[in-house]
C-alpha cells in the first residue's frame, strides 16, 4: 500500500508534465458547421493539462471584444456557476459545486481526476445557495444582495413559469411559489420529480428550462461516465434531456445520446430548443469537439457508441450498429475540449452588431487538451432562418494569465434586459457584465 501511495502521486505529476498528446489542429479547425475530425489518438494515460486556478489579481478583469466593455456586476461570490434573470431584472446566481460522490473517485484514474479538478478550482465545498442580485439604480452594478434560497443540494438550473419557480438540484427538480419581486423564498420546495444522483454521479449538473406555456419542463441529465466505462446499467435516464410534465412529474426522454448537455435555450426565430453539450475525452487533443445543437424530439445523438453522427468510438463494447445508424449530426461544433456550458441567444438590443443575432456560449475551459482550449465566451452567428453560420467570434477573453493559470473560468451566460450580457465566473467568484462601450 505504501508503494502505491508513492506511485499514484508520481503518476499525477508525470501526467501534468508529459502524459498524453499535443493538438495538431487549431481550435478553429474543430469549430463550425463542418469541423475537422481526425483519427482518434488514444494514449496510455490521459492528456492532463490543467490551468491552475489562481483568481483575479487586484483590479484585473477579462477583455471584451472591440466596441464592448466589461465590469464586475457582483464579486466575492462563492463559486457562482449558473444565472437566471427574473422578469423584473433581478439576477439569480447559483453558488454551487459538486455534491459528495464517493464512487466517482475510485481507482488510480479516479484519484488523478479528483486531483486535477481540485487544481482547476473545482474542489471547494458547495455553498448550496441561490443568491439574488439587484441593480436598483441601473448603473450596471448590483448594490443589493440577498439569499434567495439556501439548504439546496448542488443546485444548478433555474426556471420561472408564472409564479412557479423551479430549481434543478443534482438529484431532484423542485418547485417553489414565487411572489413577484420577492427577494427571498421562505417556503419549502415541493419535489416535482427525482433525478439521477447517488454516490456515482459523474456529471452532476442538472439544468431546466420551461416551455412557453409552463406545462413542460426540459431537464438535462449528463452521463455517469466518459464513454460508458462504469457499465451502461449506470446510465439509465442519463446522457439525455427529459420532458417533465409540470403538473404531475411524469417524464420521458425527449432526446438521448447527449453525453453532457448543460445550456438550454429557445432559438428566437424558429422557437426550437437548443442545448450546449460536452463531448467525450481521452482520444486526443483534437477530439471530440463540443457542440451546440437544435434538439430533435426523439433524437439520438450518438453517445456512447459514436460521435458527430457515424464516427464510431471503438472503446465502447459491445457496439450497437443500429444506434450508430440513427445518430444525428450536431448543428455546430464549438471546439474540442472547450467545456462549453453556458448558452443564451441574443435578444433585441442586448449587444450591438456583430453580436446581435446568434448565440453566446460560456466555455469553462479544457483539461484534456494541449494547448488549452476554451476559457472564454464566444458568439456563434446565426442567419435569418435561425441556423448557425461561419466561425465563432470571441466576445470575452483573457481568463488565462501569461503563465497559463486561470484567473477565472466562465460558466453560465444570461441576457441582461437593460442591454448587456451577464457571465458567471466560478474561479474568479464574479458575475461579469458585458455591454456596449460608451
């Protein structure tokens, strides 16, 4: 046992300096409507290239695109990951992190991944809180801060339908009564439906969005593994988007084969549901691109058997050729290993052109790629028919310092109805606000 205790840290240190491979393509090559998909490159140990979390030095902030400015809407938060803006302009931020999941860290690989996530700033306890931020004087900075809800279990997604406020905890979907303008909810929530959780809860984040009439709730549930290595019996109801009846809690799989869907948004021209998905790891720095895609009811998107339609992942055994034949090709790639999480469509007068028609994507940043990818907010242009076109544009950058350390990591994004975009930064513990420069 003593020898293993020496070898495992040595392996982790070795992986940080020399394991894995280096990208041969640019992130741009793995982006757009037709990304390049080279042959898989599987290494003995995974590529581990962590940007150590250091936070923002005094006065530092990310860099906004030309014609835009960025300010701290609120700071000194506790691992803010997800955002929701109420009709009156109040901003809700989920201060949250992973729940205890002891079965997800077993073995050498689990130990390495746990240490890697700690290095990336994801090892802190969860605050289990939703905080309300109010910019009462409309100066772009929140001067009122209250605890909206606490005592939750790794909360993430939020949605309001009428006076029903929904929270997606890691293991259940909750409903609360919301009196308009309330700064705190004091009543206990009611469980709408249980969600997959437990001691093996690999992708723990759950998001929720409501249909226009509030009768249906769409909930994301990520996979319980990278590519099914924990057994497909552990994947029941996972790697999917659920359609939940708000009144009864009855649910069905709306779409499946989505390794780790996070962001959810309604495309404004077509009214179609879109999602941001983290694809699989450990087959090379150039594979597999994360993506955003419209979600087809009943659609299957490949995981774990294949990626980007018919590209078979030979690590998965036994294979299922019939499922591979059904796999849909995503609409738009946003680069390999970028950890694209946040998704919001531009609303009228949010930001000026060229950021006025398309989707904002928060990219949390890579751990399985050399060099780094993500660690920024991008904008995907859409045409007048509601389809993505061209290459993504950088909206907010500068989250890594000159030594490759993470001063911040963007996660959720949300439109500010007063003409800005809000960005949750869970390493910097800030909510940033991007707006038109004066």
